[in-house]
C-alpha cells in the first residue's frame, strides 16, 4: 500500500490561488511580513518566532495575511537601538577583572 499524506478534500471547489500579479498591496502604512523581516534584517522564520514569543513589533491579520505597521517596525528598531546605547553607557563589564600585566622576560640569544 502506498502512503499518501492526508489532504483536506476540496469537494469540487476550486482551490484559491494568488493572481499572476502577486499578492494584493497591504493597507496604507503597513507592510507584509516578508518586507517587515527585510526591514528588521532578520529571516521570516525569526519574525514568526518573535511573534509567537511576544518579542518584536506587533503584527495583525489582514485578509488572511500577516501585516506589520511601518511605524511599529520603526519604533521597535528605535527602542532596540536606545536600549543598546543605554546598556553600553551604564554597563559594567561582566567578565573577570583584568589581570596585571607581567613584563616579558627576554631570553639571551644562545
């Protein structure tokens, strides 16, 4: 017997397909998840993971697709940069303290 993965029957209905022009344009002031990931310099998968862990800009559904507000992306990037700069200014180095320098002992040529 051949294994066939289960697929939901369409019951004679045509399967919806994207038009040849591609997906419709997102609403004004929003971008699709692909563009949001590009603007954040991360992969779509990372953006998806962030969405499900509560990190990153907030996304919302629009006609069954995920959109992100451009203002939300920019605010998230600014907040991350501000936190990074603030951390560097007040940061105490977490590594062990520097060791005292010991001068090298030069060997005489034999």
